[in-house]
C-alpha cells in the first residue's frame, strides 16, 4: 500500500491552522505556508518531539509551539529563536512528503522509505469534475475498519438488500450475469442484465424501461468507482478514495457526480441526503464487522462467486498483477 498518493484532507479544511493526519501509520502535519502552498511534514519536532500540528505558520515555515523551532515545506529547520547561529545554518531536517492539490483535494505521496522520492504518476482525476450540466459534491467519513473491508463493501451488491433495505434494493432478486475484466492494477465488474432498482427512490433515480449500464471498478491503491449510466444525459458516478489510517481505521473521501437532464436540481435535493444515509449505514456495518473481528482474531473469509470481484481486489492489494487474467462471467442474484 506504500508508494501511492492518498488524500490527506479537503482543500477547504486547510486554512491557517495546521492539521494532524495519519496515513499508513505515518503521523503527518499538513499546513499552508505563507505563499498558500500545501505542505506535509512528519508531525514531530526533532528537538523535544512535540507535535508540530500544535504549532502555527509563520513567515519562515511551521513553528513548533514548544521552543519556536521553524521548518519549511521541505523539512529544513529555518529558525531557532534561542540560537546565536546564523539563520539557515542549523542543519536539522525532518521528513517531508510530496503534496499535490487539485480538484478540491490535497494529496500526499506516502513512500516506504524516508529518503525523498519523486512520484512518477499523479493522483487520479475525479471524472466529470465541474463539467457542464454535471452536479457533484464530496462526502467524508471515518470507518472503524481496514481498507480492504471498506473497498470490498463499496463494490458489493448483495449486501445492499440487507444493510440498505428499502433504500437501495429490495428482497426481490433476479439472476444477474457479471463480466469481470482486469489489468495490472485494476479489476472491473459489468452487470449485463441488471434491472433498474424498484424501491421508491430507485424508481425516481433510475428510469424504468431504460437500458442501464452498471459497472463497479477497483483501482490500486484503494479507489472504487461505481457507474449507473442510462444515456449521455442521465448518469451517476460514485467514486471513493480510501486513505488508510491504520489497520483498523480508514478515512474515506467519496465523490458523488451525476447528470440528470432536465431536473438535476430536484434530483440533488433528494439524492444528497439519501447518499449520506446509505453511507452512514455502511459505516455502521463496518464498525460492527471490525468489532466482531477484534473478538475472533484474524479474518477467515470465504470467497464465493457472489462476491463478484472481492477475491480479485484482495489479490491486487496483496501485490498480484491481474494483467494476464482472462475475462470471466459470473452469476449471482440480487
């Protein structure tokens, strides 16, 4: 899971005050320097180890709240107020992390070594971000569960009948064919004969007697994308980027985008609170799963064809390439 970009925070969250964030067990401080540039450092002053996130931004960097030592965005110590040495000659350096800000998010690149590493790839784009006639918003949640359990949940259809009863799908099931394709760092399921949702809200969002293309896709390191497409004018996208805090905690940033001509404003009034409710139900079931796993010890999961792409997700996250995998068809009911 190292050597990838992860969302550290939303741009709107990072103002004058530094933010403490933990990604893959690394305690980071995220801050804006006086020029407005987003920066990320290890959240530990080398002098007496107070968290730098307790400090404040000054002209020469982020200032520790204990003795006033300051560090710039590259981690170099720029000022020691009690020192008689010339500024800039202190020789103290702390770990910094590459940062990129785009599409309303601040991303940090987390490598598995302390030496500086230049990323070769950029963070993924959010599709149709601010595109004409498209609506979007972001949701953020902290899940009490590990990153695999989160991404597997987001791309799992059968659980929606039980966890999101009457909100998403109902108990009336139909056999559905699922075409699974994959590559070096991704896997996708396309549901070939799925019927539109028949719950009350589903009938509003998903027009009856309209052809529906539903795809679920996972991309390394921990990105999920769900599409429901009826035409060029009616299309829903749900994309989640999961930032692993620890083995038992994951911060999830979910991008919701849709086009629904010509009544998009009305759809958003209903869709936004509905999406929050569905997401909160997933937060709760993952919390319960994590609580039960803590009692029972290491996971002993069973994989079945009804899991669609859960096994493939696990293989990718374990470092296995799926580029040579032959496309397959699976059958399940939901």
